[in-house]
């Protein structure tokens, strides 16, 4: 293997010095650190293809990487040091916006925030929204089928993508950049690559859907007695608001307590505490007043039916941001409290109340003293069912003791998820974090079909080996 032949084969940067590569070798959570033979940063799709042709010829494994903000270790090389990290961050052009077709074409290395801003400048909305949107890239969002807070109304990354450009494992370029909402001409190759976590090929460009920019938005922070009441309020809101309901988030009081403790700007907006809260957002094409009135009508009906006990409604942009911050700062606040055990799970909405009650009781019985930190996107059935140590055991001297519980706690939670017909990974992907656990829950037929696709598209197993597939 002659690295100089790779250096001369594409336009861009090739990093081989350890000090230059270090930022690409550790994941966002500092949970995994690997080694690499080099880090390639091509300037364009042709450069990506040249790198992959070189890797194929020399049988060098490839680890595609976007903004390196993933939470499951899917973009981190292993410790063997035989793989090449392929960074897409230099593919960073917004190519075109079609305001009539409501689409935007972007390179894979464009950040999510840049897509949002380009759409807004054109008077349109790109609704995918994540905490890491200033750093995460569209290629990574698509490779992991990212979700976020507005899936309820607009769908996840898969639903927002109409076309792709992909470089195959052998270095060929597939041009599927069609802005079509109907294309019934055979296998949907686009859907194979979305959510594949870089194990089948490398996404280099995408055509994404845009939507009308809302004229007004309002959000309410609402106290509810139980998750069951929150689900009933969701049904009421959907019946009253239809597609103008853009987000419906659930969070426990433990979550809000952590935000108040660790985020200086946080202010509790209600007169009394509750065990549970929801945050619901309405987007209206008419204006702010209409959005606020629509939420008020739902809240009045909810309180009449004892589904809600109190609420705070935004009446300005600063209040809107402050109420959303109570939800968005939960992960940061839990991290500031100490080590966490995380579960990114998906359930049928009708099962959520039963799952929370039963699994919480099982965890308390089996692992007393641990704190449940439960929040998530109730509107689409995605919960972050996390645990933190008890307040008196958050010190560094207790870390090993707490993390020793991770494997049995994972088994208990994920077994319960499957009993309730759910999934052990809703929006973070399998990566290496959930790769082996997935084998416990997928059927032999499902695994056989997945491996057949992998073998067909990457016969040498060079694309992100050791990720996703058990």
C-alpha cells in the first residue's frame, strides 16, 4: 500500500500525521477512540470516487464521516489502525434551490444549519432540527436517518429526501439526484443508502424537500399528571390542530430539575410542579396571533378534561426560545450531572404509558437508587429513556459502580421495548453501540436479508466494517 499514490489521485487534503488526525478519531461523546492509516478530505464527488477506487484496489477499509456528531460510534475507526477515515466536510456547497418544486440540492458536507438558513433566505422551511445542527452534516443526517423534534409533522430525514448522489464501494458514482415525489421505476436505491450508516456506500449530494415558511409559531409548556394524560392530550391536539401541530415533546420533572440545576438561564414557567410536562408547538401560515389562539383552544379543552393542570404559552420570540430551551437543554444538563446510561427507543404511541409505568417499576425493583430521566418526541413515539445515578452517588468514585450496571439495565430496558413492539434505536442508529444487541432482537430472516444486501453492494466488506451489522 503506497499512500503517495492516494495523495496524488484526488484534489483535497490527506492527513497522515497523528496530530492532524486526532480530531477525526474520537466520537462526539468521547466514548470511542480509534486509529487510522490516514484521513482523506476530498473537495468534490470525483475526489470521493478516486479515494474509494484506491481503497478498493488496496483493500483498505473506509470509515465515512460527516460532522462527527453521532452518538453510537458509527463514524469512528476501530483500534487496529488499518482503516482510512473519509471526511466529507469539504463537500460544502449549496447547489441550487427550486422554489417552484420546493427542493434544495446540497453537498453532503453542508451543515444542517446551513441548509435551514439557505431555505429561510429563499422564503422556505427545511424542518429537520437537531441539537447538533451547527455541526452535523446532511450526509451524516441521511446516513443515520436522523429524526429530531418535528418528525411528527414533517417526518425524519428519509421522508425529507427526494434524491441522492452516491459513490459505491468500488468507486462508481450513482446519480439519483431527481427532485421527484413519484418515481415508480424499480428498487428504491435511495432508501437503501439512507440509514445504512456508511456501510453500503458514501452519500455525496442530496435533493431535499422544502416547505412554506410558517407565518407564526407558538409553543406551550404544559403540566400533565401522567404519560397517559399526555397521550390523550396529543390525540386532542391532533384532532383540533391537524398538520399545524409541529412538535409534541414529553419530559419528566426530573429532567426539568436537572436543567434548572445546570443551566443558569433556565426558569420554571409554572406556578406548581407536576410529575410530567409536555411541550407542544403550533405553526400557522396566517400569523403569531392565530398560532397562539389555536394552542389556547387546545389547552382549554385539555384542562376541562383534566388532561392538563397548568400551562405557560409563549407570547414573544424570547419566551418561545426560553420554553424550547427547557426541552433542548435536557441532554446537556444530564451530562453535566455525571455519567448516564442512555436508551434511544421507539414505541407505538399506544404502548408508551404502559411501557413507562412497567419498565420504571422493574428498574426500581432490580436497580434501586438510580434516577430515571425520561424525555422525548412523544408525537412520533421516540423516547430517550435514560438513567443517572442517585444524587449522592454522582462523584467520580462511583462511576465504575454505575457503569457496571449498564449491560444488565440495557437488557432489561430493551427486552421491555421488544415486548411492547418497539425498536431499540429510534434516531441515533446502531453504530457499534447497539450493533451486537440488535442481533438479540432481529429475526434470522431479517439479518440474512441485511447481510445479503451488504454482500451485494460491498463484497469486500470495506465500507465502515464492524458497524450496524452484528
